[in-house]
C-alpha cells in the first residue's frame, strides 16, 4: 500500500497549501487495484478500520518528515469512509497519532461524504471532538448525496468540495455551471471555504476563478503523486 498526494491550488495566488491523500494498492497478482474497487471490499470485511489507521499513521509520519526538512505550513486531507466513523475510537486514534509524531491538529483535514452525515447523533459527536481538537472538516462530493442541507447548520463543517461530476461539464452544461456557482455562493454565505475537484481544463479554472472559488484540484494542475514527487516539484 502507498499514499499519493494531490495538490490543491489556491486560485487567486497559484500557491499550494494543502494536499489530498489518496490510497494506492499495488497487488503482485492484479497490478494496480483502484480504491473504488478495494475500499468497498475493505468496508465489507471490516478491514477498513485497520487500513484507515494505517493511512492516518502514514500521512502523519510523512508530514512530520516534511516538517523536519523545514517544509511546514500546509495541511493534508485524509478520506474517512462512513464505516470508519462507526468506530468509537476514531477521534482518540487520530489524537494519539498526532501526538506520536508531535504534530499540531491543524496539519490534518478530514474528508467526510454527505451520506455519512445522515447518522446524526454519533457522527456529530465524532466530528465535534475532531473539530475541538483543531482538525479541519470538509464535505467530500458535495451535492451528490441525498441528505438535506440541514446538516450544514448542525455539523462543524469548514470546507465544501464541489463534486467532479459538476466540474466536468462546467463549460458545456448550463445546469452544471449554475449548480457550481450556487455551491460556491452557498459556501461564501455560510463562511465556508470551497474547493473544486476534478479540474482538467483551463476553461474550468477560469470559470472557477471568476466565480471566486478559493481552491481547485485536478489533473490540470497535477495527478495524485508519490511523496518524493511532491518534494521534487514543490519543496525545492
Ligand atoms: P474521492 O475522495 O472523491 O477522490 C477523488 C478521486 O478523483 C481520486 O480517485 C483522484 O485520483 C481522482 N481525480 C483527481 N483529479 C482528477 C481529475 O482531474 N479528473 C478525474 N477524472 N479524476 C480525478 P482515486 O484516487 O481513484 O480514489 C477514488 C475514491 O476512493 C476516492 O474518491 C475516495 O472516496 C476513495 N479513497 C481513496 N483513498 C482513500 C482512503 O485513504 N480512505 C478512504 N476511506 N477512501 C479513500
Ligand atoms: Ca476525497
Ligand atoms: Ca471527492
């Protein structure tokens, strides 16, 4: 298993202050297995808890190593699947891992999908503990779940991530353009940050800039790359 990092670019300055950590699995028999295949399997078998703990440990170790080299002041977002949120020890585990590597909580961001917010009581507790610890909370694939907007009032959310299905057709579909603008506006009105994902073209970047979307990530800027590649590209 390995973790790749995809930079998130600030659209006003072009600077990179955050990354998303994405899990990679290279199997000797099957080659590269995409996360969309193995994550659901790991959820079914219960393995997701130990895989999730490994990702958090691995990412924190990497951040600590970068900080030792003097590369600080950025944050890494880790995907947490709905099943992982069922583990009552999640917040404790994250807290202990940050301590182990002597990291401030501000270096970590948690990505949670809208669907996971449906289980109100338990998830609210976990997210509130994480928020109190100082972590950043972002809603992944925003706009694709079935949950009501009500959770935005109740949950301690910091960031909305516009799903790539809206970004893909931004330039050809008036509906996708309208939805994207509306999500950006909603985020601004709520005082949240907004990130567009799956940005592949210059035209999409221009649209997002003029709509005042703060950050973007996608193949236009960089694919998810191994840590060494991040170092070569950015920390020189
Ligand atoms: P996601 O969290 O929505 O991640 C974004 C996906 O879009 C990633 O796919 C990324 O490689 C891909 N992507 C980034 N930029 C572009 C672009 O410009 N165009 C296109 N077409 N795609 C782009 P990936 O790495 O295959 O991950 C798929 C999903 O697997 C993730 O979706 C996430 O839900 C899950 N996943 C990945 N790593 C982890 C992990 O460590 N833990 C958990 N629980 N889930 C993970
Ligand atoms: Ca994500
Ligand atoms: Ca996403």
